C-alpha cells in the first residue's frame, strides 16, 4: 500500500473533480430554478394585483344575486296574495250571480203569478205535463 500521502492526494483530486462535475451539472439546474422562481414571483405579483378585485367582484355579484333572490321571493309572495284575492273575488262573483239568478227567477215567477192572478188568465199547460194542483173555480 505505498504512500498514504499519495493516496490522500489522489482521493482529494478525485473529490475535487467530482465536486467540479456536480457543480457544472448543478449550475444549469440552479439557473432554471432561478427562472422558475422569477416566473413564480411574477405570477404571485399578478395574483396579488388581480385577485382582490376579482374576489370583490364575485362578492358583489353574490350579494346582487341574493338581493335578486329576495326580490323575486317577495314578488312571488305578492303574486300569490293577488291570486288569492282574485280567487276570492271570483268566488264572491259566482255567489252573487247565483243569488241574482235566484232573485230574477223569484221575481219572474212572482210577476207571472201576479199577472195571471190579476187578469185571471189560466195557466198554459205544457203537453205531457200533468198538474197536481186543483183548479180553483
């Protein structure tokens, strides 16, 4: 095994050569990492500049949508109320029409009976219909 100092020198030279090779291969990688870091920094600056207004616009849009939802809900409630009122009015109108029909029939019957009684006009019988009433003479 000869000279230990010789082997120490050879190993130091080998270590130096290996370190030089590692550094030569690492330098382009470090340059790429530097470029990537600059790109990331630009991206972060852009995000820092653009993201808050975008988030504010999204928040504003969200508030507007919820306001529109509330307005729409209120409008639907009002429409339902109007529909209920219209339905109630139609029901009352039907009842009034029915009551008017009853009143007109009663009035017509009363006038017919009154005229027949006043003029003593015998009532006309419809063919095929029999009267169960007795005629007063």
